C-alpha cells in the first residue's frame, strides 16, 4: 500500500500504550482512511447540485469528472448524501 503524506493528529493515553502499539494503531487508521477515500466510495456517497442548469446528478461518470477537477464552477456543489 502506498503511504500518502498526510498529517494526522491522533490522541492516545501514552501511559497505557507502548510505542509499538501506537504505531500499529496509526497504521490501522491509515489503512481505514485509504479504503474510505477511494474514488468509488466517494462517488457513491455524493451527488452534484448544479444551480446553473437546475439539475441534481448522481451519475458516477459526472461525479468522477467533478472530483478530478481542481476548482469547481460557480454554483456547482458537491453534496454528501450521508
């Protein structure tokens, strides 16, 4: 698995955990986030609200294209369905 560069703030009670167990917990957290942040999972959980065209879309190809853009057009919003 490719370890991405991310800053995580993880709070542990260090008196109860050894450094090896803390590293193990951080590795498990990274694996969980890697799975959740996949594009297929993001597409499933979001929809696009386009106020320019007055449309709501949840088509996977439209969402994938929108997630890959750096900047959204004005009045185009990503809505989390959760």
